[in-house]
């Protein structure tokens, strides 16, 4: 049995730490003068920890003065901007450590601007660098129970025609709120989460925010970088786009309304010009083109520029990196020509068609995500004319495979993907205007099996998979367009897995590999754990340097055996703030 003095033990810790520095796959396709070599999480990853630390690793040392909250930042689709510590580490890496966790199962966008430069003077590629990832949700029972519902009407006789729904933390309290976009009343009505982990919501925040006629498609953003969620809305009948800047309390400043083409039907938020802020692109179905709206950094947008998407009847729109070059591209659904067209980002504010595939009908809405686990973004669409939903797998080069069709109810018009069962892949919900909600489960390879139909009061127009009660499990927020109701279906998580205290890598034994894993987590080289309890080797209620030291003493210096539940698996008998939500925690 080895014994260590303090200094040898220190040297061992330092030596072990040297083995857990970030080593990830090289990012392909990025050709800038200052290439990005790797990121943590990786682009399009589906199982990042909600407490993940974001790393961007460059080919050469970068100028710390060029790394600011304006040139490098991240925003959760639901949780909002990730405020936290931004620093240069080791000369050639940027590390962003968020102050608060992301929401379980949400999409996160990371944005780096052209302002980032190397010590040598080299700059990042034209157009900047952006990537998406998804956080992990906990295993769930799939026992969906309707817990509450409410009407979006203030006058029972006046239809609101609630079409669009958005889950987002409007007041920065760590709980997801709900915004409902209404076509008939031309407004956005917000409902704040009570914040007691019940998944219940308060009354409508007054006054509702005005938009314009037939307001429907919408996306969240932080256009002015003030840390509050903003919303962009397409007004189909007014031929305008409305930008609503959030006040941080569930209300918004008066809209900025921008004239675009005829009948804007799809909208996407991305950094088009590489300046580090979020711009807007929308489809104009009536005009047969797309609009680009550039943000000046304060949430004020100039006049649009237009381009054609390559097909006929540009309607639905989604954004993501389809060819792995660190630029977010556009995927466009053509309702007239019945095809899905990919337009690649050129980095100079323009887009070029890279290919198309026939859809199984005219596409009404799109949603992107890695469906088959190959690291490339895939496409889900709904086709109102053929009563089906389709998937197209991305090849990673800007092209997609032929469509695979799945049955839906009558007139499907909304698609949403998320890890509903918490098994590490994206499941699928289809909403049908003349029918109900269909839930499909993914087998991990992009093959979907019908799971459940949820009956709609009249018209299932929208579904959002999000965690309304902060239990790390995705719930369903459903909106009925004609009944004008919001319906919450909650589900419970599976029982917490049994664990061995100190077994950080969950391989069933406690050994030196667990010490290395603990050091990696502590020093930011490994993604943070979803089970901090397993890292607490000495069971003092904290995750700190004392835990790997405790294990080293136990393994090599006749130290004390880690407290129960070691060596037998079982529940943690200690009452502390640490928890174990799902496994594997640190891989």
C-alpha cells in the first residue's frame, strides 16, 4: 500500500489533471484564419448537462481583449441568455461558465463574432462561428397527466385564435413561463410560472403586447443583449414582422414593426453578418422569397434585403449548421413545390442553395435536430395537404436524404422535437388543426414509433415539450387554436438511479479513473455532472477538491472507506442539497 506526503499527493493531483484537459473531435469545414478546433459540448450534441461549461478551443492563442460578452455568448431557447464567467484559458481556449443551469432538454445557441482575434492578428472566419446543442432531460415514465388548463380569452365571446406558443423564462426566476401568440386579437399573452415547482401558472400578465393581424410564427431571442427574452413574430395578414423587447417581467416594450414581403409565414433567429448579435430571417409566402433583417446590436432592425430560397412557395423555416462549418444555415419548406430546400450560409450575409428533396406534401412547419445520433442535423416537417409528418436525415454536407413519411391527423401544421422519455434521443410531437396531437418515440436511430394520441378540444395547433415544474423531465404544453385554451400535461421522472459513492464514471467500481473524472469536473475539463451526489466521496454535502483527495487516500494510503451507499448500491441516506437525477452523469 502506497503512502503519500502532502507534496507527492499534490504532484499526483497535478499530474492527473494534465490527463483530463479537453480533447474532442476536430470541427470539420471551418476554414477561417483562426480555426475553431473543437467545442464542449460538441455541435448538435443531445445530452449536455444542464450545468455544462461551454468551451471553444482554437488552433492558436487568442487575444483576451477580443473576448467579450458581445463577441462570445450563449442563449438557451427557454432559459434565455447564459450570464456567467467568460475567460480565456490556456491561451487558446474560451470558457463560459454560466451562473445558472440551462433548462432540461432545451436547445442552446452559442455565438462567436468576427471580433475574436488571435494574438497573431488572425481573425475568426467571416460570419463568425455558431453552433447548437441540446441539454439532457431525465428518464421519464411517459405517464402524461393533464394537470391544468386555462382559456386565453378575456372575453368568452371573443376569439383570440391562439396559434403560436413559446416556453421561456420571461422574468429570470429560473422557471419557464408561457407566451401565446394570437391571430384574431393580434397580441401576445403571457402567463408567468408560479415558481413553486408545481408547474402551475398565474393569470395573464397585463397588458398583453400588441403585434398585428394574423400573428403566428414566432421565435425567442435576446436582440439587445440585456439578459431578457425578446420575441419576434410574423404578422401574416399585415405583411410585417414585429420585434418585442422584453422588460424582464413578462411584459414587452412597444413593438418595432418592419415591413417585409407578402404573407410572412416562417421565421428564424441567427447571426447573419457575424457581428455577434441575433438577426432575423423570414419567409414571404405571398412574394415567394425570404427577408433578411439585420440587428444593429440594440434590437433595432433596418430595412430588409430579399433573396429567393430555390423552390416555390417559401413557407416554413428553421436554422442550424447543416454542413459543419460553424455557420448557421437555413432549411426552407416549400409548400407549392412540395420540397425542402437547404440554403448554406456564405458568411457574408448571403445564402446559397445546396440541394433539395421532395417532401411528402406541402410543408407547413419545420423543426431540426439530430434524430439518428450521427452528429448531423436532420429535418422534421409536417405536410398539411397529405396528413403526414416527414423526416429527412442530414448528410453533414448541406444535403439531406429522401423523406420518410409518418401518419398524422387531419391537417398537421406544427412539429416539435425533444427528448420526452429522457433516453438521449429526440422524440416527436405533431399537432393537427383538424385533429389531435400525435406523439412518436425515437429508437435512437431516427426510426419513430407511434406512442400516443392526445385528444384536442377542437384544433391541436401547437405543442411545446418543456420542463414546467423543474424536475428535469419534459412536460407537454398544448395549445388549441379554436378552443383558445392552453393545456398542461405533466409527467413524472423515473426513480433516481442507485449509485456507488465515489464511482464518478459509473463503471461499478471505485478506482483511479474516478479520481481523474472528479478532477476533470472540478476544473472544467469535463462536463458537469447531473449526479453531484456520486462525486461527493466524503459525503460532506459539497463537491470540492476534498473529494478526489479522499479517494486517493482511500485507494493508496489506508484511508477511510467512502460512506454508504458504498460499496453496495442504494439510496443516499444523507440529507443534503446534492441530488442524483439520472445516469450516466459525467460521460
